[in-house]
C-alpha cells in the first residue's frame, strides 16, 4: 500500500530501489542501460506512475543484472583473484584498464570504479597475471635493485627521460594532499632493460665511486633534448 504523501513526493533513488527489490547500483545500471526510465519529477525523483512502470520491468532487470557492482581497484582485484585463481593486485587492475581490457565505469571520491559487468565476465587469467606483474609499482630504490644497478645509475636514467614515474606515492613527510615518492612500473623497467644501446654489463660492473657509463648517455640525451627544443633557423633572429 502506498504511504500517505508518496504519490505527491515521488520516489528518490533509494526508495525506488527498495520498492523494486533492487540494489542501488542495479537501479543506476538499469536506468543508464535504458531498462528503466529516468526520473520524471524535479530533484531526480520518480512519480508513482513511473515507479509502477519500473516495477513492471523489475523482474527483467533482476534477470539480466550481474552480481558484481562497479568497484574500486582493491575490491576489483579481490573479485578477479577469487574468480581466476591467480593473484591480482590493485596495480594489476589499473594495468588491465591501461591495456584497454577493463573499462572505467565511473568514479567515487576521485577514485576510478571499474565496470562490474566486465569484471564478472573476465576469464583471461594469463592477461590478469601479466598485468599484475607489469603493473607492479616500485620505489626508486626497489627499481634500482630490480635492474641490478646503483641508485645513482637510476638517477641518470630519469634525468635524461628514459624512465619516468608512473605514479607518485605518499612519503612520511607528505601532507594528506601531497605525494612526493616516485613510483615506477615494472613493465617500464623491463622495456628499459631490453633497450638497445645500453651496455648493462658495464653499468652493473661499475664499482661504487666510479662514474657510471649511463652518465654519458644521460648527457647525450639531455643535449639532444635541448637541441630539439631550439627554434629552427627560420624562426631565429
């Protein structure tokens, strides 16, 4: 029985979802998918007539709705790990999105939400495992250890632009709104390790206190970058 005043006030999203026996996210997905009409009253509310029309289609919505809502990276990683039987991390979820295999469906408080329909239907365990490995983020010290080079060698690589942070993390002295710790993708480190023209054996053989072979490379790359930024002869006075 309709509560007094409900026909006049209409249904908000929470009330309509409860009226239809749906989760809030299922209602939102049904509206965006065109299975249920959108609000027909002011302030994003549904009239009694619109709610009755939606109720007539609620069974179809429940039959077609998947069980996974759009999720943040951590919870999405948990869903994939359980379904695929492989360890998937939040970094791996972000890497799957970067590779175009997992769409971002929205956001919550500035954080991306990943499409629950794709999460539920995702079956490529090898792709998930590969993305988790390539997407793993490492600090500068961890990156240098991964490449088996000195921390100073890594500075040369970043100075000349051969390696750039994929993200910035929060350090012990950061405020809540600042991040100062550079983090590097393992996939970028692997590509760098396979880059031709770098004598990695010589770099790794350089003892502490010895100038790195990478310094010459960094200096050369810096000069090339400066020259590329100069105006052409026709633009010079």
